[in-house]
């Protein structure tokens, strides 16, 4: 399996948020079933493109409707951290690390499963401010809130996107900067929180003791 090093120049909203220096992004050509790399979200046989990451972000905003090519295939290829659980925030964070060169991609091979430690975090909501009460360093968050929520992000070097579907607001918080994480207060939100999913800065899952 060969690595192809290229410089991606994109005009998408996500690509415009990348650091202004050139990125040497390691890409794997996925051509043989069973050994291709996770992350080829648009199934074009090239894993780790900016378009792949953007498509994954769209999943958190629009759900499975974001996958219009092959639902089963795009779901399976999303298990970026190779723990057997696709479509997670931990996968998204690990995917970012692979694209910018902080981590190596896992191969898709029969019977292979990576082990990742699960960290427990305690959350609280005071005066509409959501915060992490532990020293856990977070790399990504997905929140499902009731109604048309209008959250405000409180941390630097992270991005927030949201989508209101008429009933719920889906919120995804992530970063494309190197070595980025946060803890403590991170979001102002007055809407009721229905569910939260988080991952550490390294792309490991976070177990939340309770939803505030």
C-alpha cells in the first residue's frame, strides 16, 4: 500500500477554515476490499480528503440523510478509529488527526479491532453555561437540543455548526487546528439538552456520567 502526498486546495467552507500554511496530507488509495483505509466517506477510493471530512460533519447535522451514495458502505467506512462503532464523535476527532498528520490511519482488515480507553467526564449547566467539571481534555462534542437552539461557543480554535430540523437542533463542535482541546465552560445554551456525545483530544470516547 503506497502513500500519496498531495496539497489539497479546496473552496468549501470547511477548507477555508484550515490553517493558512500548506498541509502535506497522507492519503491512501482504497482499491482492494478488506484492506482499504477507513475514511473514504464519499466512496471515491481516496481516503482522507477534505471532502470526506466535510461529509462526515454533515452527518452530525443531517443524520443519515447526508449519505446519498451508499448508506451501508458510507456508514461502515466511518469507523475511523477502528473500534467497531461507526458514526461517532471519536471517529470524527481521530479522522481530523489522521488528515493533518497527528495520527496514522487504521487499515480495514477482517477481524481487526482497535482498543481505545473510555474516559468519564462530569458535566454541569449553570446560568445556561455548559461546562466540563473534570480535567478531561475534549476534542469534539455533538449535542442534540430541543427546539430551535441558539448556542454560543465559548472556546477558541474550535468551530461550531448547527442545524434545526423543525423539532431538534443538532450541534457539532470540532477543530481542524493542530493540538487543540478544551475543558471547563465551553458553550452557552438555553435550550433543553436531549443528548450529548463527546471525544477526547486523541479521539477516544468519553462516557458522560449524566446529562445536565
